[in-house]
C-alpha cells in the first residue's frame, strides 16, 4: 500500500500545529488586530470566522504544496481541513485540543487513504 496518504495526514497535522503556534504565540497581536479589521469590514462574527478559516486553509495549501511539491495535494489538504473545521465547529461545540487533533487526523487520514492508499 502506498504510504503517501499517511505522510500527507502527518504533514497536515504538523501544519495545523505550526499555524496555531505561529498565529497565537508568535504573531498574536497582529492576528488579533487582523481579526478586528476583518470584523470591522464584515460586521459579522460568522463571516469573520469563515474568513479566518479560509486564510487558515490557504496557509495549509502553501505548506503542503511546498512540502510535497504538488499543488493538488495542497488543494486537497486545505479543502478537507477547511470542511472539517467548519463542520466540527458548527456541530461539536465543546471539544478539547486532543479530541480536535484526533478528529482531524482520523478524517483526513481516511480522506487521503481513499485517494492515495489503494
């Protein structure tokens, strides 16, 4: 079995941790100001949140496209991560960090197994 699915899921998980670390620990003040600017433009919490998720998906697209030198993998990874973030935020409100990471890894792994595993 081709292990590309596993590598993509691992790199996407690392990319998510990298995004969280960069945005909330390194660029925290900038990120809060950017969120405020987006909110002032949209005047809507949910639109601000969706824009945040889109920007996060773009981050994952860039990271995975560079790591695998394949923009198709970057697009697929960003898309599945975006969809999971939207759905679990809407349907599962209280989720700890470990459960959040596990849910993402499980669904992303299954998604990439279907594409690259067989």
